[in-house]
C-alpha cells in the first residue's frame, strides 16, 4: 500500500476545518465511518471465535483467547497449528487463509479511517500521525463518501467469508468427533454423504464470496 508521507511542520500540518465534525463531514460520511468501525468489530469477533474453536479449549478460556490475541502474525501461527491438529483439509486452509489475508489488508484501511483526524473538511481529507526515528510523519487518508462506501463493501463481504470459514471449522470438528468420542463409531454412508455435501457447499460459498469481492473496485488506500 502506497503511503503519502512527509515531515510535519513545526506548527502542525495546517488544514481547513469548521471546528466540528458535523460541519466537516456529511451525514453519509459519518454513517459510513460508524459502520466501518462496527463491521470490523464483527470480523475480529469471528476471527477470535475461529481461533477458540480450532484450538478446542474449554469454555472458561474463551474470554482469554478472544481478548488476548491481536490480529497479527501471532494469531496466524496459532491458527495454522490448530488447523493441523484437527487435520483440517489443505483446500479448506488455503481458502480460509485467502480471507484472512484480505481481512489483514482491510484492517490497515480500517485503522487509517478510525485513527484519522479531519484536516480538510471540504476535500474530505484526514490525517494520521506516526512517529518513527524521532520524526513525526503525517499521512493523508481519503474520507470521501465514495471511498468509505467501497471500504464498507469490502468489509461486508469479508465478514461473510470469515463466517463461512467458521462454519467450515465447526462442521469439520463435528464430523471428526465421531472418531474421537468415548464410543467411536464409523459413520453410515448416509451420514458421510450428508457431511461431505454440507462441507462442499460451505466451501463453495466461501470461494464464491471471495470471487464476489475480487470483482469489486480495488479497495482505496487509507494509509496508517
């Protein structure tokens, strides 16, 4: 993602604002910012639930897992190990990884929006401030309704993808429980066919959502 970076001036980056958010951003922009925040919260909750489910931990550990892991490479490492431990099929893992990769990119955009302050209301420009090597860098981000709407469209589909991913993990674990229960048994042909069909349908649903997202206009950069 290309970032617009420059050194901040001594008296701040300047800008043109009315002094109130309602005066700088329209109702649609403010509505979309709120939806982006809440949409991401739903995605992060589903990712935490997948992590908890894949690890197969007792219920009392749910809060620790959902609140203790950030959306970063650490979670990816833990998830990949958990997927291997439950012998999740490789095509399932690859499909889920594609959605997680999209979510990681979307988080960068979400951060760019939610951490920005409005500096040019009429131009719908926000700015994020970063410190690196003792220098403050100002990074501009697009707060126009069209850009925010496109980001929200991406997030909506990603949330559906992560939900389908959770369904895959839960259904696979339920099927595996036939073999791992106290009274293991071989499922009937009808049961095997039903589970195989359901899993195939969910996987198809997941890949269809990914194809739908790919057809969207490329998510605009929201540097952060």
